[in-house]
């Protein structure tokens, strides 16, 4: 059941808040009017329940953090109408997606706090103007880099970007991963006790000890996997380390 909260009508307040954010961001002042504060305070225990039941998180506290970050992302996108901000966290994206599955509640949330439906169209790797969660209104928008996103986040919320926004810091044996198709077909090359993961043009993405060869073969053949499933003689710590290296180079990502 959705919450009953008195929210100011969506009028000129949105444009005013955006202009305040733009003007004050340069001086490091965070701007959050009552509308955005209420949007961030919105509670949805059903989303937390789903994150727990699907194994995305192990504790309710972790689920709460992910949902909080998803709401912050939506507010930040709304306050950046001329910039397309990609979704840089598989875990936060999972929380966003879990919220969307409760269709009526999600639609009401967008209409009450933002004045429109919040489309789920996260994009990270694009070479053309794109659309994130914000309201495009037909405009071409500049694609933000991760550093742009971090700067905007830390300016607005006055805190360092949490670890959940860095996928490689959230990898554990029970984490489900997906091979990133946008990097193109990959191949393996073995030499001098090492194995390299290469792009079609021969560029090396990562070079590791050849003990990881069975695990890399498995990843290329499987597409989606749990870190603990990686075959070969790797310890759990080594499986996590290998997956972190692959996440850093963009070969895999956390499953949303």
C-alpha cells in the first residue's frame, strides 16, 4: 500500500529547485527543497521485501541502503534536466527495478513527487545524447561521465559517494554477475603462465595467472553466473578478485 503524504503541487517549484541547484552547485551548497526531501523519505517496505526474497541483499539494512540510493538517483536526474546520467550501479539498478515492479505504487510516486512517470532507461556506455531517468522533453542532453555523476551527487547530498555505486566493491561469492555484451565478442590467449582476455581488435582487457583459464572460459560460455560457481582451482578470495578485475575493465557487471 502506498503512503499518504501531503506533497506540494508540481508547479514552478521544480524549475526553481533546478535553477537553485545549478547556481549553488558551483559553490558547493546542497539544495533540497521540501519536495525532494519527501521523495527521499518515501518508504516502500514491499521493495525491501522483494530485494531480500530475490537474494539481491542479505539484510534489510542493505535493502534499505539500495532503495535510498535509488531515490537519490531519481532526484539527482530530475535536478539535471540537461544531462543524461547513467546508472552506474547494478545493485542500485536492482532496487530501482524492484520498485518499478509495483506498478501502481511506482506510477503514483513519480506523479506525486516529480509530476511525471519516471521511465526506467539507464544507460552507461553511449556515444550519443541519451536519456536517463530524467524528463527529456525532446531535448538533446549531454552524457555525464562517472566523475560528473560523483561530483553532482556529493555536491547535492553533502556526503561521499557510497561503495554501492562501485560494483567491484560489492562483489562476493554469492553475487550474481552478467557478462557485458557491449564490449563485443571476447577471446582468450595463453602465454608465459598467463591468460589474457582480449577484444576483437586484440586489445587486452585483463591479464591474470593461467589458473584462472577455466573460470574465464566458463564466463565466456555462460554469460551469467554466480561468483562461487567459477570452476578451476581458485579459492573464493581469488574468484572474487578475478571478478573484480573483470568488473573494473567492463567485461562483467552485477546482475540487476
